[in-house]
C-alpha cells in the first residue's frame, strides 16, 4: 500500500484526502517507509521529524488545525520537505554550516507557518550547500546529496535535497529558495519541476536583506499541477515581508487547469547569441523541445536581448547580499566558512559605490530589454542548465563546451539572467542525453505573470509525458566523460 500511495501525484493524493479515502497519517507512514528505503542511496533528508509529523497528522484527522481548509493551496495532510536554510520550530536547522550544526529554532519561518496552516506536514529538512551557496549540494555537516538518476552525479544546488526528495517519492512537495537557479538547476538535474516565483510572491520573512529581490522562496514538485498547488499554498501578503502582495484572484491551480487551450507566443534563445556556453547535446535536445510548441500551434521565434555585462553585474549585486548576510561571520568565524562564501563576501566588501551603481544600471538595461520581448511574446524560453548533471564530487563543472569556467557561478547565467530580469521562471523536464541524464527547459514570463509561465509549462509537460516517470528508485552509475 505504501508504494501505491507514494506513486500518487500531490493532486491525486489531495483528492483522496478530501474524499476520506486515505488519511494524513497513512501518507506520513508511506513517506516514512519510502524515506527509509531510499535515503541510504541519496542523502536528501538528513534531518527527520517523524514524530512531529505524526502528531500533526493526528491533529488534522481530529479536525484540528484546519482553519484554512477552504482556501486555495489547502494540502489536507500532504507530507512535504523544508530546505535546511528555513527554520522549523523544534527541528534541527543547520543552514548546512558547522557554525549551526546543533541549532534548534524556537519558531518556524513564516513560509513554514503558512505551509503548516494550510495542511502541509513537514517530514524533515532537505540538504543544502552551506548557507545555500553552491550549485552542488554538499556540506561539512551532512555530506553530499546524490542524483537518483545516477548516484555518481550531483543533484545540483542549492535546493538539491528538495529536488531529490520529490523525485524519489520521499515527499510529495518540497520548499526551497532560489537566487541564481537554486530551484531550477536541481529541478533540471533531477527531472522534476521548480518555479522561481516573482519577487514578493512568497514571503522571505526573517532575512536581513528584506528589500532585495535576487533571492526568493518557492516550490518544487513532480509535475506542473502539483507545483501550482504548492505555489498557492505559499503565495500571499505577509506583514513581515515588505515586498509581498496579495495572492492572485484566480489560483495558480485553476490557471494551470485551463492550459489545454492556451497557445502562448514563444520567444527563445539557446545561448544569447553565443554569449553563454552550452553543452552541444543539451543545445540540440532543448532546441528540438522548444520546437514542440510549434507543433502545438504556437508562434515560436528565436530572439534575445543583448547580454552585455550581465554576469559581472550579477556578481557585484550578489556579493552585496553576502556582505549583509555573512560580514559578521567572516570577521568572527572565517576558519569555519567554505571558500565560496569567503570569496563572495570579500568581493562585496571590496566593491565600490560606483561599481554597485554600474551594476544596477546594467540590470535595469537588461530588464528593459526583456520588457520589450514580453511586450511581443508571452514567454521566453531557454535551456534550464548549460550542461547535464556532473560528478557529485565536484563543486561545479570545470568547463562547458570546452570553455573553462572562471568561477563556480560560471554555469548559472541561463538561470541568473531571469533572476536579474525579475521574471518568474519554471524549470520543466524536456528529455535525456545519451547517458540518461535529465535535460530541461526554463520557461519565463513577465514579472508577476507567474500564471503565464506555469500555463506554458503545463502545456509543454502534457506534450512530453515525462512527469509520468516519477517517482524514481535511485540508480547507481558512472560519471560520463567530459566532451
């Protein structure tokens, strides 16, 4: 029975919960059994809170904690995972850092409060790079999280544990964060879906850089309807986050349900006119996948804004985030921080006001160029990663398409460009390379048009049928040779 339950989609499981055909506790026990079966191979959920989850399930069954049952995003007792950057009351939360290896928060993050108030049951904390900095999920507290399609490969980062937890069926939904692709790259590497919502769509709650827009909270799932459901759970105004705004009048779940007749106007680029490196096979798979929109009756046109100096602008602005978050820790605990965090923070400390001003101007230039594209097209589509998943023992690929990367952020700009544009962006699977590694598309829309990005992704997902391959049992494998 447990195996049958974990193979239900979130929307299917929720329908059974609503009909009383299955109980929240039965789903918790099914998830717990699956976690026990697959965790040794993948290390996605290193911290569990099963007794807490069972208690929540019993309360829901008894009619307690159901105050928000009638609203959009009600989960009814679905087990979920929470990224280990995000506090859960009474549950060990380390942020992937030795500095916090024994930290147990008293209060939950506002997004967790929202998820639990809407019937989501927290099963455990998903693994993340230290403080979320990195495109491969590993840290000194819990070690490495492995890709279930090939456990010799990375699952991506920084919401790597979350991606693996939904891909393997440990939970139905996963909460995560995204700065330069932390929901989208793991989604692509694990053949699941993730959305970077528009800034302000989901509360960031307790962070110190509340008025910044590079980092967001968001959901991951096995398919687009499930993703829309979980975004409904998270979305809405929060008094602790000044950028948040009200949930949409039409739920994201309802918007996706109408995607069958949606024929978006599609703009696409594979590499911004040669500005970004992309693996040869990924390029071919993604271009063929994008052309499937034409078969569905969509207008499809290749075009892209001038990329300019957007990579340097991102690094300048990103480094200021690190100054806000890590300056004090760098001063007091430098020896306990990983090199990537030291590099980002010191880069920010060395920055000048003129450099920051230039970066903001460059970001505004790119945003205006993207606004021009969105005045003519509904969505803007790119590959969601420049290369498939790489060796789990590496922090980043050493090169892409023969081009050596200058730093570990070098493979993130397909995602980070949409971050800089303020666009909602969905990662959706589009195929596999010759070694069986997942490949995906990134479907972006104009700011605050998260519904448009989701509807286009739902249309594409229905054409491929790839969501039906999940959940997957972890597979051993080898690391393919680099071309």
